[in-house]
C-alpha cells in the first residue's frame, strides 16, 4: 500500500477506503487490540466521519500510536490529540503492575512517520501529561470522538473521563478499550451522566470495546451498531467472573504458591463453581 503523501484533497485514499470497509489492515503499528477490537474502533470512526466533515479525535493512552494512525490518515479528521503521561509502569485492575519500556512520544512519532507523511502528523497535538493536568486553553477544538485506553483501573478511568468532559463536543462518542477490566468505571460514569441529566446511550462491542454516545449521537449510535453490539448483561457478568478469576490466580502467585500448578487448576475450578452458584 502506498503512503498518503501527495494525495489531493477530496480524493478517497487507500487508508480511507479501508476505514469505510472496516478493514483492520489499516492498523499498521503494534497495538494491544484484537482484530475484532480494531473493527469495532473502525465502525465508530466511520460513524463519526460520516456525521462530521471535519472531526477532532482525542485519545488517552497512545503508547506506540497504533490507534492514532487511522485518524491521522483520515482527511475528515482535522485534529488528533494524544494525551499520555508516558509511565514506565502502571497499575491495573488485574493486580500486577504492567511495564512500558521505552515509552516516549518521540518513539511513537518515529513509528508513525514510517507509514504517514509529515503533513499527516502536522495535525497531531501531544501532551505528556495526565488528562487532569491538560490546560483547557491548550486544546483548540472540541472532540467528536474520544478513546480512553490509559491506566486500566476504575479510579483512573473515571478520572480520565471527567478530565476530558470539557474537551468534548456537545454530540460526541467516548470509547473505552479493555472494557472487560473497567466495566465498573463505565457504570459509575453512567451514574454521573444520569445525575448531570446528559442524554446518553452505552453499547459494548467485540471484543472488549465500549462506547458511550452523548446527546445527539445517543440517537444515532444504537441503530448503527445493532447488528454487532454485545448483550450488556452477559458481557458484564462474564467480564466480572473472568476478572475475579485472574485476581485470585494472582493472589496465589504473589503469596509464593506459584509452584502449586496442579492445585491452581483445582482452585480455579472451585472459584468458577462458587461464582456460578452465586448467580443462582
């Protein structure tokens, strides 16, 4: 595939054709997303670009830039905002700390330039900060689409959402990756929106993508995603059970019981049985 260098305004580029076709090949950089995740992200991008001739995309937790690339390559996206404090390690709802070696904005930009032109990256604005520390005056445009994929804890997710509310357009979609880990945060955010009397709709998409559409987009999102949306109740029950299982296994490892491999299987089975009994 050729790069986007020199493409005339108004033409459909190869990358934009992939967006419209929901083709995950556009994800040319390493990304902690599955094929289904990527297709879900592209469906949301396609919806927003069809609703807006010139949209702004905001992202928390960019790492190598894999999920930035489709928006930088999209001529209908006028501004891409990346917010990432670039931690060496960060906590997670599963228990262990996760390391991000060589985590820098320059590394991300260098990787993006292997596939995009400097003109594409001219619309990229980066903040090596926590979302709560980004000055409002520093963000020139309101975002129609945002992705929260930073620290995967409930506290951080709620904080990230509240921090970007001032940066969102009136009709916007906020997307969450790894929603199987931060589903409680999503429900807390829904309570905040109810309290604030902001109309919204939430959907869960394969594999672990969630989206909250605000105001006008709340009327559009459900009808556009009916065929692919997951059942909310089943997703949350399954995600909670799996997370509890992972945490229990981590507790065994942390307490020096990692050598008890056969016992782990028995404990896992007992945990699953207890969870199933608890549902009755």
